[in-house]
């Protein structure tokens, strides 16, 4: 008989009632490298990417301000893409807007 693996979770997990579900799950299929943040607001973000992205595409972005120890992972829906010399200007909206505190941590 195979040994039962020891639970290695750092925190206890709890069962959920039947009405709790996951309405969407999708793998992140491609990492196209770093992008440069050009502008940001509560609702959206401007990026410069080396590859063309399609409007409507969903991105996972990690915003980091190392000096403040701030890091946040967000979903961004691509709204527009404009080709520039050797790169693409990408405008997107956050799936969940940034809070005032999060935006402040990034811009101040």
C-alpha cells in the first residue's frame, strides 16, 4: 500500500457550501517578457510591450514598487493596441479597480 502523503499546507483549508463555485479558470499560456508601465489610474493602465497583443485579451500583470515593498497581481483586459517604432502601446482596464491605497503606493 502506498503511504498517504503528509499534508504540507501552511494554513488550514475549509470546505465550502454547495452554492460556492468557480465561474472561470484558465491557464496563463504565454509569457512574453517584461512590459513597461507608462501610466496608471484606478481603472486602467498603459503599457509598452514588445509583442502585439489583441484587444479583448486578458492579461495577468504583477505591479511592483520595490522601494515600498508593494506588489499586486491584477487582471487587465486589453482595450486598444497601437504600433510604435519596434513596440506596441497597450491600453487596458483592470478587472477590479485599484484602491486609493494601491494607486498611491505605485505613484508616490
